[in-house]
C-alpha cells in the first residue's frame, strides 16, 4: 500500500500500527517532513512502513513497481490556488497514468480533501482519465472515512464539524 503526500506521517504511523500485516510506503516531496515521519516510525517501533523522499508527480512509477500496489491514499493534497500554479497540482492526467501503472487491477485509490474547488478539479481529472471507476457512482463522494487511522487535518475538520470530501475508486485494468 502507498500513502502519497504523508506530511509529518500521522496517518502513515497510525495506519501501519492498525495493520501490522501490511507493508506501507509513505511518499513525501519535502525532505524535512520525511525526516520527521521516519523519526516517528522509529520512536513508535513501527517496522511495516517506510518513508521515501520523492516527487511523486514526476517519479511515482520509478520508485514503485508496476502492478505492485493494492491501495493508494491521497489525503489533502496541496491546492495550489493560483491559476499559474495549477500545473503543480498532484492529481493530473500524467500522475494518474503513473498511479494506474503501479496499481493492481481492482486496487483501491482513496482520495480526500477539504477544498471544494480542488475536489472538483481532481474528480474531473480522475473521471475523464477512464483509468479508475468510482465505487459509489460517477462523481459521487462517500461519507465513510477510509480507516480508523486519521490524518491531522481529518481530525481538525471532524472536531469542528467541517466538510471533507472523500472518493473511493477502483483501478481498471484489462485482463491479460
């Protein structure tokens, strides 16, 4: 499994602890965040998770093997609000192609965000790609959290009763 954009690793640590039978890779572009997440894994003696310092927008399919991922989490990606920065957003056609390549057929892609404008942008890209099938209905969010493990942001929004948009997709692959 892979958690893309782990921040300081709150979700990665909690999820790995809850699922010691799973191996989880946490990917993060900011080196200082990787260092902190590694420290947290070490302090909590979590051995089934690892942190990789990588720009997933560019190198996702170089650090993870084809058809190797059963579940991918993307939680609260940077919205890059300014129009001229939209090209920096994580969920693009190119990223989705790389994600599709590393995922197993039928694998889950779980996406959540607190930013409605970004959600519309991301969901449109995913639905248009034809690579993933929304498990609820086209363009439909799910209310249920993805895990008992939570990101720091998820906890913040839950405590204040603020909305979080969540989407569950299945990876579509042709039978070989």
